[in-house]
């Protein structure tokens, strides 16, 4: 579900070392809960429905396992998957 990924600009900024992980995490959370205007930051992938998708995954996770995938290396500790996991867990509370 690409609509739960960070915007292209935000991802490029963190990968280039222009912003720290902590700043990335804050901006990523802001993007997930922003109104649809965040689509202006994405040329390729549009983020329509990210809040709905997050709630849906939270409900699914209450009943069964949800698997999060990304292009990051498996052993990385700084990946939006981990931020997304925490947000989904909060939806389950």
C-alpha cells in the first residue's frame, strides 16, 4: 500500500542526509494525517485515503497478522515500517 509510504521529497531528504531521522519521523507522521493536499508533494504515488488505510490496517491487525514491507534493508533500524507499525498498534488500542 504505497499510500502509507513517505512522500518522495521526504524520502529523498532523509536518504540524502539533509534531515535527521527524528525530523523524518515527525514529518512522516504529519504526512499520514495531513489532508489530501499532501499529494502535491508526490509526482508518482498519490496518498489518497492514507488515514482510512491506517484505520483499516489497525482493524485487520486486531484479528490477524499484518506484514509491512519496504525497499529498505531488512536489518535497518531507521525505516518508516517501524513508525507505521507503532501507528497501527495505536489503532488497535
